């Protein structure tokens, strides 16, 4: 039996996404998990637009959307009083094919991804734990535990997607600095009276509660801060918070399916890569639940790494390309942890500042700002992760109109043209909006780089694309080069610097498999 080149440790959403993307790039992997099967209950709920765009590349975004619930509005409460209602709906209309926030429980999300991975011929190995691993310049050696027996295996790369207590990170010796919030959180799935398809949030001093729909059956997810308990008190149960939940959110809880408590951490690993080892998702970064960013960020890690690993394994790049995984994702992770930490601390702060935020700024400023198209767009861009950029990356250069190398390629659709359709091939490609320059076309042809030409019109301009500009687009949909004047020679220079081959894999290499 041939050993696949990549070992993925952890079959949560991050590990599953990594395996799916590698499969599409024709790279075999082995994915293991120490648990007996996918999770039965989970905290992650929000699926943002950028994640759905990644799923669109794989061909199943719409199918996933049909399993979840689109959040129509956000209601903000304090002390049992509704302070403000903000319409969400299609808040990102024109910015993404998926201009909404989707609510979908992580357990259902995972089972869906597992089924898609199985259809691609890759099956999660449950009840298999990583015991030890080491590496040298040529390979990774791993000892796995299965049914009480040790397996000795070698791989080209190991990817730690094994959560906050990552064994991969621990053995690698990566620092994981940060802290833990004082509060103990609860999470529950509950049946409440009436029908709800909105997000409800209670803000208060040292108190925080959320309710959002999680199942098409009408189940609601409840998340909040557990009130302080005396030393030696028995393990908390839902009845300990029932009164607060019902009063603060204005609901009547009829039935509880499950209830759990947990601590929230804010940490970022000191590094995301060491030679042949990579860490992703919660193994690399942890942050507060503000904005529902955690799971989506891990999925973004997987997308970023997958195509780079595939190119290196297929002999289509040098090692410098793999270096860009850490440099691109660690900057975003640090910024996200800092931002969500500040936001959360402000929300639950005591004193005059906290009261001002909750009683005046939120109920007055938010509705006012939401009335402006620019403010609504900014809110969606930030929360949805479509604004993530890699401008400082070694892969990024140039600018054209409002776009720079490293930005996400803006979505452009005018009813007859849709530039995201081309991204489904998940290859390097050149986009030209307007008249193509013959010299650039010749350069692309020599480099075996697919070219997609679009008519420049008002819709393209509104998306931020430049007239007669060219954009070299990476397999993850980010712009590598923005060429204002379609400068020839830029494509070749990038290819030489990173040893990139833009065309199909060499003869004899694995071809991409459908997912």
C-alpha cells in the first residue's frame, strides 16, 4: 500500500476542508481523528460568505446553504428590553454570491463535509491517535495508535488540525501564548416557544447571551456567560441559567436537548510552520466568539495551505511558496484575536464606558450607521472575511484601480458574466477586464496560464475592477499580481522567483479528482 504524502491530524471542519481541497488538487492524504466519530454537539454556528465562496469552488455551496438558516435580523437586548433591531437579510448584496450570514450547527456541517470527502474517495480514520512524530529534511516519521497497536508511518508533511490541545503543536514545541477569559460560558440547544429565524443578543456588565436558530426543526442555540458560583458548587445545569436566559432574551424555553459549559481562550501560536509541519485552525489560534469568526478562520487556513502543498508536491513550486502560508495567515490571526478580544471586553465591561456602549452607542449609532450603504457594506466586508488581504505577502505585488496584490478578487456579475465561475477550476488564472494586450497574452500562453477576458462595464467598475487591467489570480481566489497597464514580464518574474508552474501537472502526476 502506498503511503499518502500528507498526514492530517484532526477531522474537524479545518481538517476536512484541507483534505477536500487536497483531493481536488489531486493530492492523496490520510486523515485521522482520536474520537470515535464526528461531534454530536458543537459551539460553532456562523458560516460566512468567504467560506461559502470556497465551497462554491468545490461545487456544493448551494447544497450547504439549503441545510442552514439565513439570519434575517439581529435584535440587541439589555435587561430584558430590546434596544435595537438591525435588518441583516441580504446585507452584502453585490459584494458576494452569498450576501448573508448562514446559521448551521458544526456537527451537521462536519457530517456534510465527511460525506463529500467520502465521495472523493477519502475516508476519515476514527479512533486513531497521534502518539509521537518527528521530522528531518526529507520526511516526517509518525507513530499512530489504533486499537492499542502502534503504527510506524512516514509522510512528506504533517498538518495539525487537532484543536486547542494540539498534539502536533505540542510536539513541535510551538509557543501558544495568550490568556483565558475569567468567565465560564454555557451552550445549549433548546426548543423555545414560537418561531425564530433571527439572532438575539443580550449585552450587559459581565453578562452576555446569544440565541440563534440552528436547525430547520426550530431548535435554537443558546450561548452565554454563566453567573458566578460559590466554591464547591455542584456542576452547573441549565436550570441554573434558565431564569436569566428567559428574562434577558424574552423567550420561554420549553425543552433542552443538551447543555455544556466551557472556557474561552485568546491565543496565537508563535509559528504556524516548522519545515514539514503545519498547524491550522484552533491548533494555531483561539479567540472570543464575537462575530463567529473561529471556524471560518480555520477553514481559511486550510484553503490557503492546500493549494500550496499541492503545487510543491507536484513539483510546481519551490519551498518559498510554503513559507507564505505562515506569513499570510499568522498576521490575520493576530489581528483577529486582538480585535475580537477588544470588542468582547468592551461589550461586557463594567463602569461608565461599558454602559455608554450598551445604552447609547449600540441603540443609537448602529441603527443610524446601518442606514448608510457604505456602513452596511463595511460591516459585511469585515464580518464575512471577504476583506482579508495578503498585501505584505511575497506572492503579492502591483495595484490596479482600487485593488492591490493580495486582495480577494472582487465578485463581478452582470447577468451574462460571472467571474467567480472561472474560479471553480481552482488553478492559477489571468483575468483581464477590457481589451487584452497581445504581449501579455503571449506571455500567458508560454507560461500555460489560462486567460479569462471580461467586458468592462458599470458592474465591473462598481466591483472595484480597473478598465483594461489584468489580475493574476491564485487558486484560492486572491490576487497575486494587479497589473494596471497589463505589464508584460511580471508573470514570468513571479514564476521564476517562486519556481511556479501555472499550467497542468506534469505527465505522470495525479490529476485533480472531482469533489
